[in-house]
C-alpha cells in the first residue's frame, strides 16, 4: 500500500476512535470532585479522605471536596451516591461497612454489585477495643469476666460497621458473653462518648483512638490485628488474649455508580495509586496506623465480594439484627 494512503487510513481510524482511546487519561474531571464520606468527622473514613484529598486534587487537576454524609452505618451516603450522576464527579468514600450491608439487611437501599463499581482500595488498619478509665479491666480476659458478672455496653461507628460485627462475633460467639451494642454515626462520636463516660467500651478503627489513648482518656484493651500494632506496641492482640486466629481490619475504599465510564474509573484508580506512593502520604499514614493498599479496580471488587461473605457469616452466627 502506498505510504501516503496508509497514513491517511491510520489518521482516519484514529479520528473515529473515542477520545479516551487516543488518550488514556479521559477529559475528566471537568469540575470539582465531591468525595462523599459515609461517616462523621473524626473517624477512619474521614481521616483518610482529608489526608489524601489535596494531593488527589492536584493529580486530577480539580479540587476534591470532602463532604460528610453520616447515617445508618454508611448506608445514607451509599444510597445518595448510587442514585446520583454517574459522571465521576461524585465519589463515595466508605469503609468495610459497605460489604456488611448485604448480610445485615434484605434492602439496605442499594445493591453493592449492581449499583456500584469498586474504584480504589485506599488503606486499612486494625480496630482497637478501648475502655473508659473507670472500667475495672486492663486486658480482654478481665473485661470478659466483668461482662459475665454484669451488663456492659460498647459503642461503634455505627450499626453494621465491621468493628460492630467483629465485636458481636467476639463477645457472643467466641466468648459467650452479652454486651449491649450502642451505635454512633462515626468513630469520632463513639470515642468522645467513651471518653466522656457515656459508654463503657468502644471497638473502633485504631487511628482516631490513638490520641485519646495516649492522653489517658481511654485505655486500650486489645487490637484486632494478627500482630501488635507498631503505634501501640504494649497492647496485646485479641489472638494473644485467648482467641487464636481472630483478625479484623477496617478498610477504606472509593466507589462510583456502576454506569460510570470505565475510563473514568481507571483514571481515578491510577491517580489514587500515585497519591498512595508519595513518601509524605505513606509517612503520614504510618504515623496514624494506616497501611496504604492500592491495587486494580478488579482486585478491589473481588476483595469486596469475599468480605461480604465473611461478614454474612458474622451476622448469621452472632444473630445480629439491623437496628
């Protein structure tokens, strides 16, 4: 084929392709991106959102605006985003609570498989059981003995969050004790209630609890990681405390409506990945006991499905009901 004719054919073919096929970075975003956080300020989702939002905005070329929409264990924000525009300008940032919803309720207001695309797994960290200083227990076995002798209550970031399910499974199924759950609209409010003596215990993601533990306003009983947390090296794990193999982590991830263009999901994922590789972000995450994760949208979607199976087991065996 004549060289000039071949060149014209190639040019015509390229011109007929969608814009994102010619440029792996689609013409998005075209306005500020709203990062809808499913929990109140002060909890793990909010902490991660505010930690990465500025750098993510720089990568995207548009501001990333953090908007807290707490309620129903993260379901209020999930419903809002699922029903919103699928153009990538509204992104849900939530925790492992979104994988709990299918097992907790026949109708949480959204279908995690049909209504969302998993965009980016951002970070994860263990939870910690903390107690008000007046609670006469300094380790998990003492706490369980106290629970057997009378009623205790524990707060979490909300009904259906992974710390809620993990604590119910630990107390009811593994230890065989009754401890009353009190849900809050985020880890921050739950911790403040415990520090103020309004609840005796809280099981919550580690990072928001660290300042209160170090200030002596709360005492740490046990962490849910398989190994001790570097941020609290003197605090034993639940596995060390009589329950080998016990492990639970709160993860934080981004989701968009399922009809969002694949190129936009890929772009968001790639830019989150870039942000997570920045030394300053990794250092700041380590300082608050978060592990940056990353990975492809496909790997994240598969992980979410496996988490949903795990949490459905917790709900079933502990007899947890939607409150």
